[in-house]
């Protein structure tokens, strides 16, 4: 919901600015696009790091299971 509110406020600001000066409005839109692109890049990087941590956890669990399986079996009579 917050992103929708930001988008609505940005749209209103863009329309108001465009009526005053189209060049300024285009500059503001370009800055907004750069900010949004940066936000997407950061979100993708965080998702990538979470995925890497998840895969490393799986690898650690498999290594621990292999280590336990490598022990010689003891027969109890």
C-alpha cells in the first residue's frame, strides 16, 4: 500500500510540475525512475543473498549427514 501511495503522490506532483515546466517535470521523472531502479536492484540483491544463505544451509546439512554416514557401523550382539 505504501508504494501505491508513493506512486499516486508522484503522479500528482508530476502533473502539477508539468503544468509549470515540462522540462522540470521530465527531470523529476528521470530522478524518480533512477530511485525506483535502485530500489529494485537492492531488493533483488537482498533476495539473492537470502537464496544463497538457503542453499548454503542445505549444503551444510548434506555435509553433516554425509559425515555421520561415514562412521563405521557397530554391530551389537
